[in-house]
C-alpha cells in the first residue's frame, strides 16, 4: 500500500503519493518530464514557477523539496500575449 498526502494545488484539493517532490508535482501538472535540475527533459522551456506555502521554490530545488501534508502549492505558467 502506498501512503498518500493531502494538499492544495492551485486552490484544488489533491491527494498525491507521499514521496512526491515539487518536481514530481510540476511534471504531473504540465504533462512533461522534468529533470533533476528542474529543466524540461526534452530541452524545451517550461515557463513555470512554483510556490509552496507562499514561498517561491527555486527550480534548482524542485527535486529536493518534498511535499508535505496540508501544503498549499501554487503553480504559475507564463503565457505570451496581450
């Protein structure tokens, strides 16, 4: 049995595997593989920023930042246009 944790992602309640990191969450949200360095595995641009409990998590720390029960995560995607 896999343990899970409950948290909020972009104001939506989610239940995720307990061993997930910010990197896993971003990859799940955008549907692309994200490397250990926080860059897209395909070499393209992600255009994503992440905050956990109101603190921005630098891309270089995504793989090392574990998600915890009750955390509030905001994933913001940059869009072009005007």
